[in-house]
C-alpha cells in the first residue's frame, strides 16, 4: 500500500515537472523575464522527482546497477534532499519576510547548502565508497564516516524543518483568513512532522553507532521515516503551492455557489423569454453535478438575467411595487431588505407579463446597478434569487421550462 502511494506521488510529481518544463521552454523566447523566474521552479520539481524516485526501492537498485558505483544513488538522493529543503525555505522566506531580510536569509542558507554538499561528498568518498556500502542509511551507522555523513543530512533538514515550523507558527496568527493562513498552517504541520522525523533519525543513529539494534527499519519504503516524511512532504508541498491554486479554488467555489443560487431567479425569467438562454436548460441534478467552466456559466447566467430585466420585463417593473415592498420589509436589515424588495418587484413584473398587461411607457426603473464586476453582480443577483425563493409573494411553485414544477422554487 505504501509503495503504491509512493509510486502515485512520484508519477504526479513527474507530470508536474513535465508541465513546468513545457511552460519554461515556451517562455524562453517570448518572455525571458518570466522564464528566469520559472527556472527555479523547474529546478525544484526536478530535484523533487529525483529525490522521490530514488526513494523507491526498485528504481533505486536499478540506478545502482546502472551506475555501478556503490551507494552513489543514495548520495544523489541526499544532495537532492538538501537542495529541495533550500529551495522550499527560500521560497517561504520570500513569500513571508521583508525583501531585504529574505535576501540575507537566502545568502546564509546558500552558504549552508554549499558546506553541506561538500561535506556529504567528502564523507561519501572517505567511508561508504571505499567500504562499498549498498546504502548510506542509519542501519550502517557502525561503518566508518556514516554517522558524520548522516549528521549533515539530519542537521540541514532539521534546521530547514525548524525554520518552516517557526514561520508557520509565527506568522499564521497574523495572516488574514484564507489561502495564506491555511498555507502557513500546513507549513507548520509539515515542518513539525519533518522535525520529528529528523529526531527519530538522530536517535536511530545514536543507538546503532553505539552497537545497539532497533527492531524496525529507519529508511526505505518499509521504514518508519516514510510515515513521517510522507505526510510532512505533502503538507509542505500543499503549503508552498497554495498561494497559486488556493485563490483559484476559492473563486471556483464562489462561482459554483452563485451559479446554483441564481437558478430560481433564472428559471422564472427563462419562462418569460427562452431565447435569452445561450446554454440549454438543465435538470436540477445535472446542474448540481456541474463542475467545469463555472466562470463562463456564471457569466452567461448573469447576462441572461439582466437581458430579461432590461428587455421583456422593463415595462412591467413598477417603482410603486418596489417602494411598497421596501416599506413592508422595513424590519429587515440591509441589504436583505433591498433584495426582498427587488424579488417582489420582479415577481410582480413576471405576473404582469404573463397576464399580457400593458407595458408602462414611462417606466425608467432599473434595479440594483451599483456593482461593476461579475463577482459583485453575481453575488447580488444570488441574494435576490434566494429572497425570491423564500418570499411569500413568490412562494407558489413556478413550472419549469418543460412544464413541470421546479423544486428549487
């Protein structure tokens, strides 16, 4: 099960790397500045793919046989791991800290990365390579220079994990509610789990180097470390990428909610003029399962509602009805009062249209027009639609476009 999950994560990461590479190659000629910014992301995903793939036993031993150099894949994996930690910490610092402080931190972490990389290569050449160790893992801590090698990994990754935990803890409570706060929370959790993983590795090293033995593996697909680093890595990846996809997800959720809330009002106006519909009528269940092109669908629904209000119903919108409805709803707070009044006015206009009553030649009534963007317009019309579905004036069930009663009304 664990190996299947690890393989799925490796596949998803490889796909992400391919997407980033395609984007980067497209931008090299057209937008060099953006290409330079994306280059670090490509390098990060490349390191992540290398680190994860070499953590999969079958792939690790395949590379080991291919290279023919003892434990060289393990060295490459650890170099990728410290490189990933460096990239993550710098990205988080640039996002949260002031620019000058983030720049100083990047220089300090860059120096630490350089020394750590040199140290790993040096201790690898002194111990694991001449002793032909198959792995540079904690269970080989009694071999020469393995403890020193592993301590560099533990120290660098532990400090990076601590930095993420500190950033998440320090700044989460000051962040506004939304994707940034959630991202900092995920970084706090991921950093904490990674710190526990490094503490466990340190304890394992101490016990094995002292001649002791523990009845479980520390690394590998069957090791305890995976149960800590796996969730930690997922939390950290979600946290550092959330500022990009989090707002999009929230926008999608808002658009889908408004789209569904507009249905009662849209159904009533669709009966007035079915020619306004760019998209065909859809049953309630089908519409509830709709998840694609929500921005486009919402835009069409808002436009279609407004088209009927300024078209067929324009001469039936009575200012007296609107004012009377506002007086009757005086006990309600704004903006609910205005929404209820508009719902009553629209319902009265629909009835007048259905009864073929004469149009008001002097009607210049335009309903709420203060919003200037799609989100504002959709939010307001959704409020009116909900008021219409609850209003006693519109409480009778209107038949849907096919003659059947629509349960949303």
